[in-house]
């Protein structure tokens, strides 16, 4: 009985080692079969099977096998197919796998870069058309919609969108208060095509308001309440002269102010052309 007890652990150890050896052998055998199966799938155009065999071959690389050219070819063809189907996220992921593999080439890296630039251009087009959510959705495909440091393209587009929206809201508030020059300044700072379109009606209203001001009202509206401002009549004449030459109203106001020896300043809620000599 004692002898039998000693033999049992050896039996189980031998059985375990035998099973492990069989498993390794079967795995090695399958690893040897994969290149041939991969090649057959590539020749027949079965990209799904080709990719499946490629992934298995990649997982068994620890056995020392080489990555056949068909592995890269299948990924390359499948990625192109996915891109044509506008399944951009899957296409980029597969192309990135190809670039990072042993079968990746410089041409593969260039294609990945072109695809990324293409998506950025698509996002910018949607953004310029006024569809920020669609732009961010496209950028999300490559993880460029938002980053913790706020340095992604999506973060910059969102910031630009918010800034333009706030400028329009500010212009509306100033227009309601008939503070025409300040409203004009806010409208001039709007640089997004879609928001410019949204502000056209307000722009016309502000322009009409400026044109309807008398000299006294112009002085009160833009600079009369501030000390040491340049003469309103002279400033008005200079502004009108530049507008007649094709300059926009706000630029005309700024240049006319400088020409009269003043500088544009903000005092509280108002903007004025103030004499330089008044500052110490």
C-alpha cells in the first residue's frame, strides 16, 4: 500500500506533463497550418477568414513563426473596404494594426495619415456649415473630439463655437440698449461663417442705428460720457470718410481714432476714442 501511494503522484505528474505536451504540440501544429490557410483565404478573397487567421497567427508569434505577406495584404484590403463603406473607425483601427505590424510599410503609414486628414477635413466642413455635433462625431472616430488637456481639434472647435455664440449674444444685448458702436465691435469679432450668417439681420440693424445718430447722440453713445475724448464731429467725419473707401465700420472707427491722436479704450461697459494725453 505504501508503494502504491508513492506511485500515484508520479502518475498524475506524468499525465499532466503529457497533456501539456499534447497541447503545445497541437498548438504548434495549428501554427504551422495557419500560413497555408491564410494564403488560401487571401487567394479566394475571403477577407474575414483571412483576418481571423491573421489574428491567430499574431497570437501564436511566441512560437517563432514568421508573419507572411498575406497577413498584411488581408488587413490592407479589408481596411480599404471598410473605408469605402464609411466605417471609418474600423478602417482606422485595422490600418493602425497594419502599420504597427511587421508587414506594415511606409505606404501604409501614409495612407493612415491621409485618412486621418480626410476625417479632419470632413469635420471642418461640417463645422463651417454650422453643425458642431456632427463635426465632433467625426473627430470622435479617431479620438480627436476631446482631451483632458483641451488640446484636441474638437476642443478648439467647441471653444471657437462658444466664443462666436457669446459675441452674438453680447451684440444683441448691446443693440437692445442702443449702444451701437459696442454692438458693432462685438459683431466684428464674429469670425465663424455660420454665425456671421446668423448675425446679418442684427448687423443691418446696428448699421441703421449708427447712421440714424445725430452728432450729439454719437458723442453720448460712443464716447461722450468718457472724459478727454476726441471731438465727436471730427471723429464722425473721419469714420465716414473711411467707410466710403470700403472699410468696415469698426475698423474705420479704430483707424479714425488713431488718426486723431486717440486710442480706443473701454471704460466700464462703454468703448471710446480717448486722447492719449489724458493717460498718465
